[in-house]
C-alpha cells in the first residue's frame, strides 16, 4: 500500500489548515515536497479552486494555488515523487486547454502526473466562468472522455460529444506517459459510479473507515457488471496523524502513538482493498511537519 500527501500551504481551508501555514509560501512548499520524496511518499497533491465567493471565504479562505502552476514548480525541485491534482475541477475549462497544460506538465516532469478530477461544488465559480453548475456531473463525464482522447498518444486528438467537438487540431508536446492515470474524486453515488466506469482510480472524499468497504465493493461490482478489466487504484484519506506522543492538543480524531501501533491501524485500510492512502499530519511549524513525515517514512511506511 502506497502513501501520499495533500500538500499544506497551497490550500488553506479552516477545516484542515494549521495556523503556521498562513505565513508560509513557496520555500515551504519546496522543502515539504522534497521531504515527501525523501520519505518515500508516492505523490504530493494540490487542490483546485479558481475563485472563492465572499459567503464561503471565512471557512474556505481564498488561498488556493493553481494546481498546474504549483505542480510544475514542484516538478522542477523534485525527481521521483508523483504529482497529483486532487482534484482538478476540469469542467471549468475546455478539455483542450486542460490537456495542453497537463500534457506539458507530464512532459516536463518526465511522466510523473496523476490527473485527479472532480465535479466541483462552488456554484459561483461555475457561473462566473459560464458553466452550468446544475449540469456539472454531465460536464465532467464528457470532460473525462475528451481528456482521455486529448492526453492520449495522438498528436491530433479527436472527440465528438454534446458539449465539446474537436478534430484536426494538433497538440505537442505529448505526455511522457503512454497513458496518464486519471483518478476520479468524490463519494456520492454518481461520483463512485463515474470512478468505476471512467477512471483508473478512485479518490474518496470524507468516507470514514466504516463506509469504505461498501464503497469499494460497489466499485468492484460496477466494473464487473460492465466487464471492465485492468488495474484500478483504490484510495483512502486517513485520519489526521501524529507520530509519537504529542505534548499539545492535536484533536480527538488524530491517530497518535508509537510507529508500530500506527502502522497496525493503517494496515486496516490495506485489508479493505485500499491501494494508496493519503495522510495529513498535525503540526505547529514546517520543521515539525517535515520531522513527522520523516518519522512516518522511516518507521511506518515500510510496514504498510
């Protein structure tokens, strides 16, 4: 079972951001991404919002780095760790535009992109960009089909759908990967079905442990009934972690304790059929965070 991390700093919703992130910036992102690579993390991930309306800003903040720019920046200071958009709201952009950006990112990074996509949830974003919020599921469905064509091997991709129609338009550079992995995010019934039928993997959103087995079984059932074969990556978001015994209040939901106990707890995800877990650490500074990541990589990761 592999492990990855949603990067701090680049998105600062009050749900999960630590106080120290408010004063952090590019140098911190570089050091955290490099720490993730040293600690054996499979990927580093960034979120996606174009603009946050005033009604949501107190909870969500307006700090949301652009995923393509951020992942490209981090690709230049790392060598091996994969680069995940978790998730890109691709319905806000024309698929050819998204394909140009992400194909270039994959090309420049030597084939390290994992394209995570989702439907989005902020109505004002869609309205400002001229996209029908009520039809965002249908928009995402066709966007995935169009992106698969546009990120494939053909220099002149072709797609003919209800919303997007293109052919005879060349795009280079092509992705370095023969097939860019496309993971679908979300835990609603339509999102789970979309992941099973159209994705190469699933990124749940907020599913606690006791809900995951039923969701995973549903994905397997949908794929079996549709006769879809091939590898499929099942993801999970672990509870907040703190390696060791904290001397400060890390919150009642946070998993704490010695590495062997934390490893045993996290192996329960593997037993459910999970292939990769996304972890988040409680921390009071960048240094504490990178120390936590190093401890996880040295003493927990090898036992997963």
